[in-house]
């Protein structure tokens, strides 16, 4: 038995994703604050021990 005609989804042409990429590349978004753009573009800080290293240290009993 096949699905009912209403149960089939229409093929998407990727319109939402296309518009998202356009906004992301060109910066055409209305109301994008410069500070949020700066946070988005800043590099991830990986200084010091990782979270896993801290959890392992605590689990082993080293608290200071």
C-alpha cells in the first residue's frame, strides 16, 4: 500500500539555505550588530588545559 497523496512532501529547491548563505556571505542581514559579527569571526581560544584535562585532574583527586 502506498502513501496518501497528502503524505508526500514536495521537493525543495533549497531556497532557505540559499538565502541563508547569501546573508552570511554579503552581510545583508538587517539589524546585525557589529559586536555580534565580531564575536562570530573571532578565533576560538584554546589556551590552557582543556575541559577533559580538568575533569580528569579533578577525578584523580588533584584539586589545587
